C-alpha cells in the first residue's frame, strides 16, 4: 500500500482568511530557562542529569523574536503559535507573580502586531512548574485548580492582545510520554490507568478554563490542541487487528475527543478505557461533578487544534511490554508493543522518516472526516502542527529540504480534499517556524522553515520557506 495524491480539481485553493502559520513552544525556543525571574520546571534537572543536550539557548527566541517575526512577515506566515511559559508568570506555579515575565509576553504580542502576525497562544506546552510536578502534576487534582488560576490571570492580563487561546498542547503526548513510553521527566512505562487518568484530569482542567474564559466575557476564541493519529488495523479483515486498532484509538483519540465534544465518555469508550486501566492494575476516578463541568464546556469550544504527523497500523499482540523510543534518528529502532493494546507496525511500501514516523498523508484526511462525522457539534479545526523532522544539510549557505516540501505538499493536498468534502478547517501551522530544541531528540532533528545555526543563532531560510511563501501568497498548491 503506497499513498497517492488525491484527485483534486485544478482550481482547488485555500479560501480567503485561511491561516498559514508557523509553530513554536516556549521551552523549545526561548532559551533563558533560568533567568529573568523564571522558575524551574521538571525538564531543567531532567536534562541536566542526562547530560545529552541543554535547552539553553535553544533558538534564543527570548532575545531573537523580532528577527523571527520579521521573517514571518517576509515569508507570508501570518500567524505564529507561541506558548506562555507558566513559570515566567508564576515562578512557583502559584502565588508570587514575576513582573518581568509578564512584560515579556506583552512585548512579544506587540511585536507580533508590528509585523502583522497573529499570535495563537497556548497556556501550557509540557512545562508544568516544578513544585506542581513534584506533587503529582495532573494526577493531583490541586494542579487543576492551579492551572485554572494561571489561565484566568493570562486571560485578564492579555485578553485584549490575543484572539486565539488554547489551554493545552497535546494532552495525549503528555500522558503517554509520562506514563506509557516513559520518555518525559519522572517517566513510567505501561501504566495505562495513570495515562487515562492524566488525560481525564487535564480535560477537566481545560473545561474549567473554558468556562472561566466564557464567563469572563473575554474577546477572542478558545479551544484545545489534541495530538491525533488515525489508527488502521494491519489486516482490515482480522478481528484481532481491528480490536487492537480500536484499543489504541480509544487510548489516544476517542477518549479525548469524547471529552472535548461530548463532555463525557460514550459507552464503548468507557468500556475500553476501564478495561485498559485494569491491564496495569488500576481504575479510573471519573466523578459525576467532573462530567457536569465538562458537558457545559463541550458546548463552548470555539475550535479544535489538531497536531497530526502520521497515522498508525496496529496488529494484535499477546506478549510482554516492549517499548523503545527512537530519539536519535537511528532508523528502524522504534518499538511499541503494549500488552493489552497491540503492536504498531508498518505496511510495505509506505515510507518512514529516520525517526520511524510513517509518511502516509491520507491519514490526515481520514482523521478529519472521522471528526466531522462522529462529532458534528465541532465548530472549526486548525491543523496546529504538521511537519517533518529531517537531518538538514547546510551547504554553501542554503538548505535544500525537498523531502520536507514533498511531505507538506502531500498533506496540504489531503487537507484541501477534506475541506472539499465539508470539513471546516481554518488554518495550517507548520511545525516548526525555526529549528528548535526537541524534547527527547535534542538538536539534530530539525523541523523549521528557517535553519538555525545554534552556535551563532543566525537564521537561514530553507527551500521550504520559499515554497511555503508561494503557497501562502497564492493560496494554491499548483
């Protein structure tokens, strides 16, 4: 099975007002992780203990954001995803406010306006304050209240400067890397009940923040970003493979989509979630008062952010847990065999990246159509991340990243096809705007439109930046 271009009419183009954006995250670009009054997050000590790479200076966005925003303006990128570093505002997570951190984001948003770039702001992108992390992070319900207080502060402080808010980035990635794959600070492996509980508690925090935003009457729109991957059975005629695909779909997609758009869990979602929690010896604490809050918020989400890089093919698996994360780009080393769930495999003929990520753009189309059909109360979708990690070669002052161009072109084709069949998509954000620090991969996995020399912090537009500029200006792929 090899992917092919969709059959799209030659005149297909993106509508007026469609967002062509680039994405960043505070901890991955800002640098200055322990200066200017910023408090600690769990990643600080975790990375220092590993000794493999440092998040400082990353892309030095704290000091270089005027340069990056000028590049956005030059290259047709009209929106930028940024996140607020929680500990720049509240160094301990609660209590004392850091005025310098508060002012930094005022200055950033003002510079966005100067360069005609809309900020698309996430409140938390994997960087929980250390004190809250040490108290159990989102498995501790006190963190829910701390997050909502932080969100209310940001709504009040920046409400006139920000039109698009998202509460969380990638709840699934947060939960799985902490409690299944074990690659984030404090990581554990194969703790399915903790993963699902984390997902539920973060969705409850999201719901409470949405209600606070709407009750406060702030201008703008609010939503949440989910990392979603379409799950295919390896053998579509094998009931065991079908069941494995459904297990992982509930774990990553349906549990969170139900929480987002229903505010509770459909009977089949709940049955599978309880069964998966029992596999690791736990059970879920989901209270009726939680669901009352979540049902109220489900009606108020203005949009869903979808981060989508790949899909998955699942086979039935009866063995022990066998989990290995490819964080080095050594192709063929990734393994995901999860007891009670299934095994991730690939189909012959489908290409993969050096990090073993499947390149199958039709998966984005199938995912978007699935959301439209299963959750018809959704209002709008933004592709808030999509892109290709690549070992870019800088040669004679230029980066020819043709494979990245092809990857993005294929995904935009299928995105247009989804829009043609009625999916309401308002924009596409390339991950990432510039090369950045990557959580478990360091610096050799580059995603950006703009090549960053991490020694000099010089930016060089890649071939993909010039290609994307043409797409953004013409709103066409051909």
